[in-house]
């Protein structure tokens, strides 16, 4: 295992870090079944990753990640708390709620987390998080009290991560990216502000879809080619850990270009050439890159999930496209995607399946 600096924290973290979603057990409304591991099996899986050099373990508060938090706490006790780095998070944006969430996590873990993130910050909650008395202020206060060591912002949005990079209260950022959805990573690579922060990248496998098309080592190597701290991967079995960690990615090997990735996808369907750079802006508020992602994921195997998500807005978005006369998105897109045409194609896909069993 190789190790990298976690920004200016002074910590050295394994290039591959352990995401604990697959070790949870029970009915978690926002998550699929995953591996449903009991406590003994979960601890054995984490210990195997630890034996291969993994030292960063990422989780989230109960009930969002089910029982993953107490399992991670038990694992920390087994191997020695000072031998691992615990990253935790909660989807609370108000300062008071976040303050209480951290203490709940401490109770569940039986110890204090090293890093605590405001989880999945989006534009609807951005101001609440960053404003005085918001969640980030709460984490800053907890850091001063010694309850946590470092504060973080986790988001799928480049602009929010950039705001976090500008904020002195933020030590670590957690974003997403992979071989296909590399646009945000490309932008972060060229922005010097990110160099001072620790950066964890999730969705390396694109919700588990890309390993069916590309070798796991290629997927991991592509993300580690960027100036990040660690590739955060959900791991739930010894075989998955062996595949990801046994032969750590070596530098110097070629990484498929975006065009080569599209060519591979074309064997399955006609992909939209969007890398989710998030430069496009819709005057009606449509998240173009998110709808494009759901279209891609439909064909890559998450058809039920993707259609459900599309049903929450594609018809309105397609209607806006049909009536929009300015179309600023076209000039903003570096890939020259005919965005209005793609929107109509996505709406057609949704309408075909709207009354099928997939949407029941």
C-alpha cells in the first residue's frame, strides 16, 4: 500500500480507503441491500483490509449507514484506535443539529472520529452550512474542543467544494469522480486552492457499475492519477479487497482517455459524452449533468434507480428546453453536446418506461 498526505492535516493516509456502506446490516431506506454482513463478518473484512495497509475507514451516522458506525467502533477497539483514521459524516446543515450529531457518532463509535464531514452539501443547503451558526461552525467549535481533529465538506458539486477549499475552517474535502465522470477531477487538478486540502474521492466504481466494463485496477489508477489523498471505495468482501488492494496501482501505466471510455460504452448503448464537469448552467435550474448521469446509469445497469430519479423532473426539464430561446448551456459545454436534443431523448426514454414494472 502507498500513502499520501491528507492536505495540511499532518496525516498520511492509504491511497485506497475503506467505505463502510457494504458492511451494514438491516433495512436502510436510502440504500440497497448490499452485503448484509453481521458484526463478526464485518470486523473480519475490515481487518483484512487493514492487514494490507488500509488505514482510513469512512462511515456515516446511524441510521443513514445502518449499523456501520458501531461496527467500525468495534473494529477500532480490536486493532487499536491509534492505528486507524476514522472519517465520519452526517447530513445535518444547522449548527445545533450537527453539534448533536457528532456526539451521537461518538457514542455509536465508542470513540471520537478523526474527521467529520457535513455530508452531501447541495445548493439548497449551502448557505445554511457555511453561514455563522451553521454546520461548519459547529464542526469548527468541536475541533477547538478536541472532540474531532478535522472538519470537512462532502459534496457532489464542484462549486461547493471550491467554496470549501476557500474556507479556513475546512481541512478535508470529499467529492466524487471516476474514469467516466472525470470532469470535476479535471477542474480540481487545475485549481491551486485544492492543493492545501485533503481530498477523498468516492464513486470510483460509479456505484459499482464500471467494474463490469473496466478492470478495477484501471478504475483506481485513473482516480489516483489526480492530486488527491485517497480513493474511497465501498468494500464488503475479502475478494473485493483482494481485487482492489492486493496489487496496488502502479504509476506509469496508461489510463484510457475519455474518448476511449466512450468507445467502450458504445458497445452497450449510445452514451452522452458528458464527463460531469458542471460548467453548464440552465436558466430554469435544471441540473443537466445530473440528468445525463441518470441516463448513463440506466444503460449501465441501475435502470430502476435511474428511472425513478428521472421521474422527479425530466418532463419539466425537457419542456423548458423546448421553450428556451437563449440556450446558454450550449456555449458553456466544452464537449459541444447538443443539450436540448439529449434532453428530449432522455424524456422519451422515461416516457417509454413510465408505466412499466420498473416504475412501480
